[in-house]
């Protein structure tokens, strides 16, 4: 069962093509807004060395870790580029009015 949690960030504050770091219900998350208007969230920690993914860049649906260039899919959490080999967890996101809402288990 998933439960929606308000992210505490307004959708209008996150321009397309950007990611932000938030904490929702104690979970540090990297929330992204793609250029084509979609929203996604993944754990905000690189499985390679623990770096903050939200400090990186969003390229299409790929979040690039700023430390060693590992890339993760914003919607599935799967690894798109090494050095990480372990995926991160992904979470559904929707926007309610101007509020970003993340669904957590």
C-alpha cells in the first residue's frame, strides 16, 4: 500500500530539467522534473559511494551523480552508467495543485 506525502516543495519552484533534494517521512529523496513535464523520485544516495544524487544533473530521465558520473533512471532507479552497479529505489510522484506529492510504501 502506498501513501502520498507532501514533499514540502512547490512544483512551480522546480524548473523542468532540474532535480531537488527533499526529505519525505524521513526518507532523503532526489525529486526531478523532466523537460517533457514528468516527475519522478529516487533515493538521494549513490549506491557507489553515498554521494547526494540531487547535487547532480538531470539529463532526460537520467540523474547523474556529481562525484563519479554514475547515472540512475529517475523513474525506475536502475543503473544507466557505471561505476554504480546496485540500483536505487524509485517512487511515484504526482502534483496536486502546486504541491509535489511522493508515494511511499
